[in-house]
């Protein structure tokens, strides 16, 4: 069973761990951004790669 990501719980936990104070007016915005970051990370992690794919040592545009 996969764990579900809870942005509100994550923000509250990291606020304590990092010794931050998030103003209540900003909390919904911070939680919204954390949720958006989780969705972006999910898309990256779900991208299929072949078994022999390796990271490029140097980026060349």
C-alpha cells in the first residue's frame, strides 16, 4: 500500500524540523505550492526509463 502525500502535514512537520514560523495568512499558499511540487515530482518519477539509461555527465544544449 502506497503512502499518500499530505501537503498540510508535510508543511507542519517541516516547519517544526526547520525551526520556521509560517504566518497563518501564508499557510494555504505554502501548502498549495508544496502540493504542486509533489505533482511535478510525481510526473518526473513516473516517466518511463529504460534499464540501461544513465544520467549525462555533462549537459550540452
